[in-house]
C-alpha cells in the first residue's frame, strides 16, 4: 500500500503543467541528441547544467532524466537508418538494424526498437519504484567505513565492466582520482596540486571535465573523419508495423533484454552500454529457428534485445544514485552535479526529506517513456532531414553553446581554456582507445572516498581494522576482492574481451 500511496504522490507532482512541460522538453532534446551522432547525453546534460540554476529542483531533474533515457531512444534511429550510432549504447543496434533498413524493413526495425524500449523502460521504472525504499532503509545503516567500502566496490565494478582493456580502465580511474585531489584539502585548508594558480584552489570543475572530455573530444574526433564517409539514408520509411512473425521473434528477445538490462543497470559502471552489448551476445548464443535470418543480416532480435536492454539499464541505474548517493555511471555522476547545484545531498535522506522530488522523478519516467513512443515514430522523417545538416555548420554551433554554458557557470574565462585542454585530452583518449567514463567516476567518487576514509579513521582513532570489523564494510570489501579474482581468471578474461568485440 505504501508503494501505491508514494506513486500517487509522485504522479501528483509529475502531472503538474510545469513538470509535464520539462519532461516533454527533456524527451525531445534527448531524442534529438540521440539522433545526432557524436553528441551524447553526457555532453548535453553537462551543457545544460548551468541552465538548471533557474529551474525548480524537481523540474530540473525531470528534464535531465528525460534527456538521458530519450537519448537511448534517439540513438537507435540513426543506428538503423544511417548505420551511425547516435549514442554509444546503440553501437550493436547498427549491426542488424541497418541491414533491415537496407532490405526495406526500416519501419519494423524502428517499431521494434521503440516498442521494446517502451516496455523495458516501464519495467525498469517499476523495479526502481519497488526496490528503492528497502535499499534506502539499508543505506541508513551505512557509516563512513561502509561508504568508503561501497565506493571502492563502485570503482572496481567500473574497471571490470568497462569495455576494452582492463589496464586502460584502471589508468582512467587513477587519473580521475588524481584530478579529484586538485583543490583545497578539507581538513587542513592547504591548497593541493594547484601549482600556484588561484583558479585551481577550488578544484577542477566537474562540468569542465565532462564537457571537455565527452563534448569537445567527440567533436574533434568527428571532425577528423572525412566528410564523404557520412552516409545518409534517403529511402522512404514505410510499413512501420512489424508482422505477426516479427512479434513472435521479438517478444522473447525483449523479455531477455529487459531482464539483463535491469540487472546490469544497477551495477557500478554498468548502465545502458554494457547492457546492450551483453543482450546482443546472449541473442547470438540463442539458437536460430528454421528459416530465421542470421545475425548480422537483419535479424529483428538483434534490434529488439539490445534496445530493450539499454533502456531498462538506463532506468535502473537511478537506483544506486537515489538510494545510496553513488553514481553508477558517467550520466548519473552528472545528475549528482545537478542535485548539488540545487543544494540536495544525494543519498538515502532524499526519500525522507524530499519525497516530492524522489517520487515525482520516478513517476515522470513512466510519462516520459509514453511520450517517447508517441513522439518517435511520427517524427522519423524530421530526424532523417536533420541528419543532412553539414557537420561544418552543426559542430561550430555546439562548440559555441558549450563555451557559453561553461562560462555562465562561474563567469570565468579560465574554465573555457580548461574545457579546450580537456577536449584535446578527450580526443587523445579516443585515439588511444581508452574509455573516458571511468575517469569521470573516479573524479566524482575520489573526493567522497577520501572524505569517508578520513572520517572513518578519525572516529576509530587511526585504527584501520574498522574496515574489517564492521560486518557491512567487511562484506563489501570481500565482494571487491572476489570481483577482482573472478575477472583476473584467464577464462573469464578472454570471455570478457570477446563480449565487447562484434563481427
């Protein structure tokens, strides 16, 4: 009964005209960002963080959440029509989605992506509503030692689940932790690693790193590609509705993708990207029925499963953020930034001290998912037209808006130079094949880890055994060790590398 009364409170908040408007704005912006290749939700949310100063906290978070799950929808449109993943989690959707489009089945592919996403998003939101309260109760039992152990688990999880080389993922996390140390020491008040630059005594701005590494880095990478490599799908999209056989093939794939995405979204470092790769790998291992199109040649299961998984993952990744105050991925780290701007401390107290925000955000996700289904299918023609805008016009506009956004945060030209530097660093990461998301997690969790470590040691008078004598803390650290042992086993290591490589 508690869940029903909480959800009725949430829908009461979400159905106010102002919040409906911002949910709509978030969904449209998210879809647009997903459709445009190279501008992910991270860069967009980072760009819009300064704009949320003037908004009420609930409206601001509803809009930013809409951008996140809207981008998961939009990314599939370009993946299917143009063979260009508009969003990183849509990479695997290209494999079969584009082949379906080439065979004149773009409509069923887009419908499979849209309907699968809607179902998975709704299930993910239901899981979030059901599991958030008990997890919040558990979070109140956490002290500094437990929070430190949980953050260590989060960082190890981010290393294990990052795509590509383990060594590069560790390097990214360490770099993030080091960048988090720049600024003034909390206990002594002494400036650390500021190199006598007064601007660095407050530390490096989170928006500066996020926008530089993800926004400018991606833009430089896109501009380095020759223009003739950009293919535009100009065929008319007809026959949106899948056939009866398509539905028979789709439904089990959607259910498998939703289950997998819901579980992986909760894990630190997981979220939408890992969920879509894992779902596609599972589908490839599932036996084809007689006469079914092989994978890589336009199998509808290769579209429905990863799209369901990435949407379920994007919804359930809100669970650790809202209940424990721990961001499981880079976008959730930005949401922490948005909450901090509005003087809201992310963590278990949000549900008790600000129930309108907590349940309003959850209810808005159902409304947003319904909006996205209604919006996306009729707007396909507009998105195709948008893809024909030349990069030479599109990207200077994005660079300008990023610079305005960064400057307006602190009214400081130093931040613009810093974004430019981090943009070059982000491009270097892309060239080296290093995934920058763990860096952002290290940067966010580093100062929180340091604070909780020092607090735990102060309370225990310098006794390090506090981390193993408290049951919750000891259990979390044991999970860290187990996770490291498992991932370093040769058989698991080779399987992990295989999961991120597609034909």
